[in-house]
C-alpha cells in the first residue's frame, strides 16, 4: 500500500476497571456479611435440651444446645448410621430430618468425613442428645 498502518487492537481499559470494582464490592459485601453473622450466637444457643447434664463424652463440660449445630450433628448421625429408608422417619420429634434428599446426602458425606477425620465418637448415634 498507501503507507497507512493499522493499529493492533489494545486492551479495553474500561472493562478491566469495572471487573476489579465489581470484585472489590463483592468481597467487601462478603466480609461485611460474615462479620455481621459472627456477632451473634448460633441458632438455638442457650436452649439447653440436656437438663444440665453434659452432652456426648463425659469429658465435655458443656451441655448440648438446640438450633442448627445440634440439628446438623444429629442429621449426620442419622444419615451415617441408619439405612436411607429410616432417614426421614427416625425420631422426628427430636430434630427429625426434614430437608430435601440432596441435603441428606450432604449430611451423610459430612458424617463420613467426621467419622474418618475426627473419630467415630463424633457421629455416634445418639451422642448429640
């Protein structure tokens, strides 16, 4: 040609700045949410189901308490030790499993991991009471 050069396309500057700003806002919101949640007691804290007796191993000085912690641990015990046919019918008055099946399988996986990594006492059926 005529001597004109065509410039190669450069990076789009506005797009990377927008991505960085979006990432920063998402991370900041996540940190804020985690901080706000961490300021409160767990669900059911202080709702003692044990009548003042220690829960689990006799070396534990803390009584059992209700709420999410107690329910999740109990669901791991149920799903790890009982056949699938009993998951939703085993003692429904005491934190009966009432979540969809996918969640029950997650409880089973967590129970298996706890059994392997922490020890069998961590998911002993009835230990969460």
